[in-house]
């Protein structure tokens, strides 16, 4: 018999798996950050800094105000607990996940699929690649801008300088890793044997099928209940890798096939997933937050269509440039277009829109979360601009300080 879950139960399971519904710690430390990242499995990195760089935001959403230098130390400190690689997109993962991604590094080396340009560049610039590796070996970790080799680029993806292309290709194939970030979030590349702990380097490389199985287990645990497409997207696995891995996990009892009312595809339940009767939470969600990064899943679970409008011309945007949905308990009730005006010391709400599930508490609870975010970012307060159907009520509450 296949168990049937209500859509509400599935949503609660997913929220609990993602770390919502528990009281935030009074003073989050490294242990809280690391356990949250381990539960999520992966945290996406993005360079947009309109509010805060995206990898800081999922931790704020779940833990509240924390010292961002703690995450930097976990990721790029002298004794890192995280590794940076192409997992979902550019991402931070627990160190234990790094060996599970070596098959992707091999794909990049072999030029499989989307990696064909990487392999082609490595082959066509073999001498140059050797010089780049030798420079890092001799001088220690280097940014691409410090690599005094090759022609200069014109910006953009493959308009990078040859030095940048070399460093990125070596990173994607695992011959270099990220030692730290500095200045304007610039990657600094180092040799894995000098950056990663010996325990990671000595971990045997699992074959592709086993690695994908383990990645799917991480994904299933992090989502609680998910369709095959949801599971595939979490670590951007191929169709065959995902379907074969899921079938194997179901056969072994590591995943339980279920049906969810209103979901048109079969779903898979992590057997140890918590099943809360209700979820109480207030959280501003980065557009790159694990909970909502796969837009089909977001719409299926919350009935809200989330789109990133950064690259949409201003006059065609519906909600704004950098829009954060607001999670109120078990539903998304609002979205706010935010900007940290660091010069003025204000968190600007450029637009505030209510969703159909908004209620009489939405503006108050959203105002509280905005005030917390402003404080966390070192800003003196919140300023609400008069755009959007929630802006009037939200602005009144913010100005009154209640």
C-alpha cells in the first residue's frame, strides 16, 4: 500500500526538514551554523549583494541574527568545515560531500555534456594550464587577477581573461579548490592537498552510481518529501543518475514511495522525516534559498509563483529587483523588494506585496523580521517606500515602531 499524504502534511514535513518550526537559538554559534548546513546539505553562493550575499541568508532565515564571520571561518578559515564546489550551483557543502562530487569533476575533465568547453580549453591550452598550476604550487593560493599569464578578457562568461578561464577550469575539474574569498568576493584558488583536510583527500572516491545514491539521500533528508524532479534538481543530477538512484533507494527501503494529494507526480518520503502537526515560523527567504530555489516545487507546495526578476527590465518587473518571499508559519504571505542602503544606514523596502494567504498578522510579523534583518546587517532601521498593496500597512507599523 502506498501511503497518501495531504498537501498540508507534505508542506509541514518539507518545512521541518528545511529547519523551520524550531525556536531560534539566542546566540547562534558555529555549531548551530554547521548543523543547519549539514541538514540542508548544500548552500548556494551568489555574488549579488543588494541585501547580503545569498549564502548568508538561509542561515539568518533559520537561526536569526548571527555573526557572519563564523560562516566565513567555516568555509574559508584555517581549518575549514565546508568545501566550495559546483553542487546545486556554486555552493558550500559539508566536507563529507566533496568526494561525492568527484564524478562531476571527472565529467568536467572529460568534457561530458555542459562541460565540453572546459575540456576543450584544458586541451587547447595545456602548456598554459601547467604554468597556472605551477604558479599556485610555487606562490601559494592565487586569485585569477594575480596570475600574470595569458591574454586579458572583456568580461562576461567566456570573455574572461585566459588566467580566469584557466583557474575556473582547474577548479571545476578538482585540480584546484577555493582557498578563500577576498576583496569583492574574489575567488582565491589553491591546491586541494594544501587546502582540504587529509581526511577528505584520503576518502576513497565512490563510483558514480554510489555517489549519486548518497547525494539523493542527502536531498531526500533535506526536503522530507519530494518528487523525482525535486530530488534531481537539488544536486542537479542527470535524469538517468537520478531515476536509477531513486529506484535503488526505494528497493533498499531508504526511500518510501508515497502519494501527495494535489501533486501530479509520485513522491518519495524520507522515512525518518519529522511530521509536525503545525509549523510556526517567520522568515524572509532569499530567492536562492533551498526551500524555494526549484520554482515548480515552490508553486506546488505554496501556490506562489516565484520568479527572479533581476534580469527583467525594470518596467516589466512584477514585484521588484531583489525580492524575498515572507514565510509566515506554513505559507508564503508576502514578498518584499529589499535593498540595504549602507550609506544611509537603512534597510529599504522598495515594494511590499501581499499574497492570497496574507492575514491580519502579516504586516506586523513581517515588520518584526525586517527590523531583525536590519539589525543583523548593521543598519539603523527600516524604511518602507509606498509601492505595493502591503506597503501602506507595513510602513505605518514600521514608523510606529510596534
